[in-house]
C-alpha cells in the first residue's frame, strides 16, 4: 500500500536539496517536523519524481506501508504537520470498465 504526501512548495524544495538532513542548521521547522514524523512512524518519505524541480511535481512524495491500519496512522500523523498540504492512501489500480 502506498500513502501519498503532498508537501508545501517551500518544504518540498528543502527536502530535495542535496544536503537533506534534520540536523542541518538551515532546515526550517516544517522540514524538521517532517523528519520527526518519519522517525515516530518508522517510515521514510520518498520523492515521487526524484530530482524534479517543477512546482507541480516536486511536492509529491510517497511512503510504502504494509497494511491499511498503518496507512491510516501515517496519514493521520502527517496531516498534523503544517508542511503537508495533503496525505492520502493511493487507490489501487483498476482496469477500466466497459463503456
């Protein structure tokens, strides 16, 4: 299962900077909060479009989780962060139905 996390634009830029570190003095409070959330939940945010700087694509991250219960907890925790615009469970892919 995959949780999609959409970050605020500024936070997404910081997260994709080459020196991504919660210990960095230049890290904003929002970025630090995301690292704290990752640690609390035992997950890692992964860019959906690595290296992408386009403002429409850079904010999209994902977290792979094992089950529905974990996904709900991850969504709830990340939605508490001011750096997160949205967090949701990605729907399963389905074949298109008849017209």
